[in-house]
């Protein structure tokens, strides 16, 4: 998987756009079939002006939403910070993180957008187009589209639309707090992505998979966790 990204740092923006357009053709919106045992969150931590990237994927038990394992990677990027093309900075590190996992999750929720992107290629869609695991995005801010504010109750939602097409949902995950923006990446339908996001709502604004991933990546960045793939006991860490 990593070999496909060896030249990402050298791409021009028109070349990156061509890659996005090509990958978009491979995206599929599939309904969930069968049972889901594990769901993971994926997160990236990096300074806008730094080349160093900290990436993490944390796998949770789907029923209990408790962490089972985590994969952490420290990497570098030289692709410029350009809105709409952040996947070219972040996806290579996520590919390294998924590659070193002994047990792959059934679904991955990425901190970012799926198809809710001007070219339908947010980081969750980009990442999902390159791995054989269903992906979806859950972002804290809108990148693209229009919506009406959902009701204030936990679980209320409205469609996120662009050019007459629904590209995601705006979901209230906690009473009277700012909503999150949910959209499918690859191998998940709009309805399935919303269903999964609602299942993963907890006591916080951010759904558990990406909230946990954010925590673990920050612990890694501050030296409290080490790089690599680790399976864990339920009583450790949190």
C-alpha cells in the first residue's frame, strides 16, 4: 500500500486533482451486511507548518466501544498544506498505521470528511479507496455543502447537500452542542454511515472511535505511548 504514495510529496496540485478524480471512480456506497465486531477511529496530529505527522488507528469493540488495540506511526510529509488536498499529507501515515495492524477492524471512522468534499474525495474517501475496509468520515467542521441546523436533542440530524445531492449528514451528538459532519468514505452508504455514527455517540461531542483515536495520538505525540501495533487489556489506559 505504501508504495503507491512514494511520490506524493512531489505532486503538483493538478496532478493531485487527477489522482482524486481517478480514485473517486472506485468509490462504492454499500449497505452494511453481516455483523460488525470492531470499529476503529483514525486520527492525525500535525502542525500546519511542520513536516512531522503523528498518526493513529484505535480499534474498539463495537458493542462496548472499549479500546482493544492501537497502531501508532510517526512519519513525515512535504506535500504543501492546501485546503481540499489534506489527504495527500495525511493518508500515507494512515496507510503505514493500517499496514502494521495484526487484526484489522471491520469499519474505520476517520477524523475528517468522506464524500462531503468538492471532488467527493475527503481523507476518509481517499483512504477508503486504497484499503479493503469500509470507511467513513466524521468531521468537526463543514468543508463543503449546505444544511439546516438539526434540532438540539442528541441524535437529531439534517442532510448535508451540494448541487441537489445528499453528501452526508449533520448530526447532533450531544444535547445543544455543535453538531458533527458525517459522510461515507468507501464501501458504506449514506444511511449506514449515519447508523454507525449514531451507534458510536457517547457522553462527548465527538463519537467514541475518533475521540479515542485523538486521545491515543496525543499520548503518542507527548511521549506517553510508543510507535507500533499494540493489543491492550481492557483495564489499561482509560
